């Protein structure tokens, strides 16, 4: 009897591990983007040095803004846009109510957009 029970437990563990291992790949394939569709938006080594420099400066400015956000806003922003989690997943992972997650994300986006717009006006 104990060997039979052990075998069932091992099979359940293997099934769970296998499912968890492939969950990432299933999600990645479901949300994958064709490189040909986004090619016009990706920086190219053929693009002028000035364009690449401007793009890297803009990204640095955005990351500086993210660093200046409150800890909760920064966490929600990073979970949403770096880890690509859904809002309900963020709420579950952080223990923050969904409405609060939404308001933190809204404020974080507003701060990033405001600072990015300001830096674009200053560069003109």
C-alpha cells in the first residue's frame, strides 16, 4: 500500500511540475509577436546614430521617472510592463485590492507621461 500511494504522489508531483514548466511557454506563444510586424519600431544598426542616441536618452528618462515613483506605484508599474502581468494577477501577487492596483498604475503612467512630455518639449 505505501508504494502504491508513493507512486500516485510522485505522478501528481510530476504532472504539476510539467504543467508549471510549460505554462511559461504556453503563455509566451499565446502573446508572441511576429518580428516582421514590429520591425519598423525596433532600433536598427542602420538607423542614424542620432536617432539611437535620442531613443536611449528617452528610455533613460523613463527609467529615472520609474525610479522616482512611490514604492507601490513602481511595483505595480514594473509588474505590469516588465513582467507583463494582468491587473488581477498583480492584485493577487501583492495582496493589494484590484481598484488600488488600478489607481497606482494610473498615477504611475500619468507621472511617466508627464515627465516624458516635458522632456520632449524641452528638447524642442
